[in-house]
C-alpha cells in the first residue's frame, strides 16, 4: 500500500507541476505581460518601471519559482479589473457553482441507473431502442444548444421555469441560517432545473449506455443462469445478483464525475447568467483578466487531482489487485 500511495502521490505532483507551469506560461504567450498592468497611454519609462516592479524583467525560471512561492502561500494575485484578490472572487462564486454541479451530478446518477437498467432488461424491444436513441442524442448535442432550447421553450414559450437567476442555498447554510436555506429550496430548485439538466445530459446519456452494456454482460454470465435455473424470480435475479456487479464499472467513474461536470459549467453558467465560477472565467477571458483565469485553472486542477487521488486510494483499499497493478 505504501508503494502504491507513493506512486500516486508522485503522479499527482507531476500533474500539478504541469498545470502550474502551463498556467504560468500562458501569461507570457500573448506577449509582454507588463502591458496588462499599465494604462494604454503609459510611457516607456512607466512600462519599464512596472516591468521591474512586477519582476517580469527577471529570467522565466525565477519568475516561475516566485509564482509557485505565492501559490503555496495561497496568493493567486489580484484581478486586473476589480483589484480584488483572485482567490476571493473564486470563493465568492464557488457556492453557486457547487450547487449547480452537485444538482447535475445527482440528476445524472439517479436517472441513468433506472434508464440503463430498463434498456438492458428490455433488450431488443422498442423501450431499448428509444432509450438508446435518447442516449445517442444526449451525447451528441452541444450543451449551449440544449440550454438555449430549454430557455426558448420551457422558459419563454411555456413559461414553466425562470430562464435565468439564482437563489442561494449553500451561502445561508455556511452562514448557519438554516431557516433561510430551507425556505429558499423551492425557488432554488426552479432556477436549478434547466441549467442542471443542460449540464447533466451528456453524463446521464453516457452512464445509461454504460449501465446497459454492463448489465448485458453480467446477465450472460454463468452465475446468473444458475440463479435463474434455481427458480428465483426474475426481479430477484436482476436486483440481487446481476445489478450489483453491473454497477462496478459505473462506480469506477463516479469519482471523476464531479470534475467532469465542473468542466461544463463555463458555457452553461454563461447561457443562464448563473453567478458561478464558470461565468467568472468567461468574463475574465473576455476582459483579459489573466490572474483570475490563472487562479481558477490552478484551483480546479488541484481540486480535480485531489478527488482523483482520493478515489484511487479508496479503490486500492477495497480491491488489493489495484495496488499490485
């Protein structure tokens, strides 16, 4: 277990090193980064003074070491637009993004299991064909198109749900105001449904296909045929014997699901005017607010690497074969 842990930690460190190096170099790829920090009418002397003050006249390796030193201290720099610490902007927007991502993840998990199970048990029937057609369609359409269609028909034409806005849930919970959080649930759900469905659609469709194929594979195994030969009810065979083992490939990807869904929030939050980190990144890119973009990339990369490492360690604990691989 110790060797496996050391190997995974080393891999995680290398990934973090690559992410931080790319994030650092991105500041220099577009030209002299000093020009981002000065007025358009700044003189050459002012530009040179700013370049020296920010350390951009030093060798790149020295700048990178200084950049890493600030990251270790939690200093991600300040926004060029608002002059606010970049990490403060992220933490302010983070609760809204977590609400949306968790809601989308719950949708993708809870709906894909019965859909995939139904398709497997009704193989070759119109149910199976319809579900697979839905799954292919769900994996093929762009998220921004689905979001716009939901806004157009569900929000504007049928007026069932609001097309934009956000009612906080996590913020009052973190503040200890449970009464407000509970009271916000009905309105918060109304605002969560359309962007949540938009983000969850791809994962829902992929997971349904994965569960179907895994179930079909397990249903063809000898122990399932033996269970049927013993006279067990088909429902018992499916739920108690086949379904549990068919979920193993599905559970394997759950650790990465949260990080995958996070990657889809940039477009969806922009479409639905959701006040999360994704919209912050989109606006920062348009405004060339590089420190905020850098901070967001590094922060979410660290979060994703940490979740991935945690899942690997849990699996190594549950299945010794993984440690030996």
